[in-house]
């Protein structure tokens, strides 16, 4: 039992520092953002209508998040996938997710029922219920934890950042000798 | 341990700025994008230009209030029969007169405005002022103005 606990502890420490699991989390969450951003960007008007359903922002300013959020998701999703500016991208993802979670929670309290327009998973053929509810709040909290893991990691395998750093170290190597 | 440092904040701001710029740029050419228009343009969608024949139909229906937006002197010289005068300029005086006559303006009549011609602009300015005062329905402007009305021989008074 103690051995199992020790292994789990080591695994968590490794994930927290950054191992292949962290890389999988980064690429998967990045892909999800890229995917949802792509569909939102393809139909800005529909996404604007989705935001309007939340009844939190005044109608006059709805146009701005409708125009910006899809491209923000596209950029941070791409950055996470290729592994460049990972800390900033995951930080923006956390802020974005926190915002979505608060918006959903407010509408859950209000008793509203509509499609959240979150990840557009239905378009992938994945039949996930995206109607406003507590399950979406929990799901978003899980995503926040996943982005936090990526944000907190010190090492990122298969990333552009890692490649640049390794290259720099190689360049410094011979001159240091 | 300082998890969020200045570099992360700066990079995050750059990402947001790039996304905002990209979003607004692509939105311009996007077939399903938003169009950002000025408030004056929005108001102008309620302002409809009509020709003399359409104006005459409204005149004969007796359900329209004709408003002359020219100066007091020009109005006294000649105006469309039954029209009232609300000069567009100075703006302060126009706003005051609109406010004083607002009950009449929002009564169950259509507003038909005119000035010295199709490019005089004062009737358009007056229409914007009336909408700003809270008028909700469409406002009509006679494109040819009073010269066209006189030339056609439609009823006028002095």
C-alpha cells in the first residue's frame, strides 16, 4: 500500500514538474481550444447570439467578445499545441475558463437552459450534453486544473520552447569549453 | 514563489491584443461577421427619402404632419399647406422646439420633413434631432424639397 502511495506521489510530482503526461494534457487542451475557436470563428454571428443568451453583457458590447474570443482561443490553442509561450497561453486559458465558469454558474442559478456553445464537441460527433448545468461548471473546473498543471510545469517535452532552449544550450556549450 | 511574473502578464496582454486585432480585421471581411456602424447611421436607417408623388399621397391622406426645417423667414415666404415650422438651426432652438411640440410629433401622424432641396441637409439634421428626442417611428423627407413641390403645383400657402 505504501509503495502504491509512493508511486502515485512520484507520478504527481513528475506531472507537476513536466513529463509526457503533462505534454499530452497540453496538446489535448490546446487542440480543444483550437477546435472550438475554429468553429466559433467560422460563424461569429452565431457565437454572438450564444453570448447574448447568457444575458450578462449589454447588447451594445456583445460584438467585441464575439469578435475577439474565437481568435483568442485559436491563438492560445495553437501556442499550447506547438509549445510556445506556454505560460502566457495557459494563463490566458485559465482566465478565459474562469470567466466561462462564472457565466455558466450565474445562468445555472437563474435556472436557464440553453446550449453553452463551449467546445462545439457535437461537431466532432461526440454526443456530450452541453446544455447549461452544474456538470458544465464541474467540467470547466477540471479544465482549469488541467491548464493549471500546464501553467505550473517547468519542463515541456515536444515543445518549441524546449527545442529553442536546447539549441541555445548547444550553442553555448562549445564556447563555454 | 512568484508564479505570475511581469513577463507572463506582458505576453498574455500581447496575445489578447493580437487576438483583438485579428478578430476585428477578419470580422471586416467575414461573411457572417458583425458590422460596426455609427449611431448616426443607425438613426439614419429610420429616415426615409421619398419623392414628390409619395409626398403628395401622404399629404392627401391627412395623416401626415409636414414640417418645414428652413428658417422662419423662408417659411413665412412660402410653405406647404398645413406645414409647421421647426428650423434646424440653431440646434439649441430646434431641440427646444422639438421638446415643446413632442406631444404633437409623436401623435398618430407620419412626419414628413422638407427643406430647400435634395441636398440642403437641414431636414436630415432635424430628423436626427427628432429621433434623438425619442421619436420611434420612421421619418420621411421629401427628396426634391419645397422647390419641387412648388414646381409641381401642389398646394402651398404664404
